C-alpha cells in the first residue's frame, strides 16, 4: 500500500510540474504576441483557453441527454477552437443517427 501512495504522490508532483511548465510556456506565448503587437491574436487565444477550461471543468457533470436533438439540414453555431480561420463557424448537419 505504501508503494501505491508513493506512486500517487509521484503522479501528483509530475502533474503539478507539468502544469507549471505549461503555464510558463503559455505566458511566453502571450508575451510574444503582445510584444509583436498582435493584440487581437492574444485576446482570441485567451478567449479560447477560457472556453476550453470551462468545457473541461463541466465535462464530468455534462449530460448529453439534455441536448437538443438536431435534424438533418439544421444549421447550428459551433466553436471550433483557436485559429481555424474564424473562431465561430456555422455548421450544417449533414448526417444524423437517430
């Protein structure tokens, strides 16, 4: 059992270290865009990271059965993430499995 606790502690330490490295790298990226006066790109990136964090935090409590059921041909608005040409795209549902 002591070995299991050590493994969990190692995983926790690695996770914290990796988080710290990722946040440092992300900050460097923001600073680079700001230094290059790419304010819009920096703002869009921050907006996307915030959305992603919200989606990630809500993942365990997300209930897909409460989603609206779409029909073929429906047009929906979808956030496809950062740097896909535009942040928000309009999507036409071509295939529906119901």
